[in-house]
């Protein structure tokens, strides 16, 4: 039985002069007389390979010469040190077999963003996408790791819902056996029901927002990490989020420095992010914005342009708290000391990336919830089960929603969120 190893396993001094079996795809290829040089890639890394005509024979040499990049193959060869090779090592091939030939692979360095998006099923093979997908995997792994290490139970909510969390104008309506249903904007309300059983819960699932936005940070389908915790207040939840972000960054730096550097990410910037993060009340943020050339009035919501301009002045995340009650959803708890503002927070990522987390303390008093729903013109009958939570053993609680794709976008230092997810869905894109 042949023992195949990964490319990353041969890139060390211990492997020099040893014979190895590898398999993967041709990343680059060129012929010079009776030599063919190609770069083999697999899921782990790349390595240069040299094929001599007089070693493999004229027929195999001819077959290799005819196939193009992205052909799949296996090789047997000896590892050599070669400073001029892309990763410092080279395989002198003794034998190989072409598994799946490829001719005229359609992607090259001159293709446009739109072309690459149309052909995302092929572009995911690129080294950049390989690095982004590995970073993304580590971010998801760290999110689960943090929650599980801190007493949260993983739960799941439905994707078909009958009511809005953030607002009806951003709901995707779908037919549901003669009735109206919607794709979920958030699992928050369902998580709130579960804290009365498990106290601290989280979920990682898709959410859907029909926002007609074409900014560099918006997706219509995105991955959402959400949590709710009983007996928590706004500051308690901020503390967990702060700890979680640092935890994720540490895991990323432990496992993905190579990938971050391949993407030209400033690793030292990430290494410098420490607790505590900046904290600023909304009223102070309005002052800060105007002092730094961003025209903003009290009562204005933060948009993409404002967040971009404001966060470029920070070297770590910023928690903005105590927003005016008029610009936040009905479920946020009014501050008992100042009922004109709510006990909520947004976490803005630095370097002009903007909002990554939105959260806050939920209303747990029945009379306050009913009053807020009346003020917002909501029909309590549509939220009967949410209201029930305040009738039967209500407790203080808080929660948050983290846009995982936005987090990857920031941590990987990407220029657009469409690069942070394998198959982005935006207002203009629903393929492949």
C-alpha cells in the first residue's frame, strides 16, 4: 500500500534525500528542453517538481507535456534542497501518473473580479482562497471553542420564521404551504426561549437580510454566531465578547500566520490587539465623529461610511453603547437611569472595517416590553410566545449577534466581504 503524504510534510531538512509519494494538482508548469518543471499543490502547500525525460521515459514525458494547469496526478520522487524554488525544496520525480487531465483552464491572473465570482467553483482552488478558507475554518473552530470552554450550550433555531427581529423591510418572504413565512434574520428570539432551560446558549447558523445595499460589507446570506445568557447585563455580555475576540485572534495567530502573511495581512497589528477594548457612549461617538470630519447628528444611525471613517482612528475594537431608543429595535432594555437610551452595544472593528457585533441587554419586565411594542406599533399577538417569556419566571438577560463573514473579512485584511466566504450572496449575485 502506497503511503501518500502532504506537501507541507516534505518541506523540512529532515526529508532531504528521502523518497516520497505525493498527489495533488499542477499549479504552474514550464518545459525547458528535456526537463519539465511544475509546481505541485495540495490542500497544505506547494512544492516545485522536476521531471527529466530520460528518467520517466519519452511517452510519459510527452503526456505530461500535453496537459495543463489543474491536472491532477500522483508522483514519486526524492526531496532536494533548492533555494530558488518557491518553498525552498524540490522533488526530483522518478515516476508519476496523471489522474485527471486539465486543458485550457479558464482562470489566469488577468481575469476580472466578476469573472472570478462567476467561476468561484474553480477560483476556490487559488492560493488566496485556500488561505482564506483555512482562516475561516480556524475562526469557526475558535468560536465554538470559546463558547464550549465558557459554559455555553450549542443549540439550533428554525430557518423558517413568521415574524421579524430587525424589521419587516429586510425579510425574504417564501411560500409555505399556502401561508407566508420568512427566512430568518436572526435566531435571537429562539435563543432567548432556551436560556430558561440551559441559561447560556449559542448557535452558529445562516441568517438572511434583504437589504438593498451594495457596500463592501453586506451579504444577503451570511453566517451568524449568536448567544444569549441568563442573569447577564449589558456589561457582562460585552466582557464575554471582548474575551471571545481576543481568543479567536490568538487561535488564528497560533495556527494561520502562514496564511495571513500570504494575504499580506499585517500580523503585528493583530498581535497588538489586547483587552480592554475602547468603550464609548453613542453621544460621545457623535462628538468624536464631528471632531474628525464626519458630519453626524445625535439620533443618526451609524452607516457604513461613518463607521469606515471613524474606525480608521483606532488600533483595537471599539464598543459603542447607549444608543438612542429611537434607532434600536424594541427588545433592547431602556436604561433605568436614562430611559431615552438603551442598554446596547455595537462592536466596531478598527482599520475602517466597522460593525462586527451587535448586542445588548434584553427587556425582561413584561410591562416595559408591552409599552415598547405599543410605541413601535407592533401587534402583541404576533409575538405571543416572546411575551410569554416575561410572564413565567423572567430574568435579566443579554445577548449578541456576530457576523462571522465580517469577522473573517477584518481579520484576514480583505478589501471586500465577498472574498471572505466561499460562495457570496449579494443583491446582485446568486450564482454559482
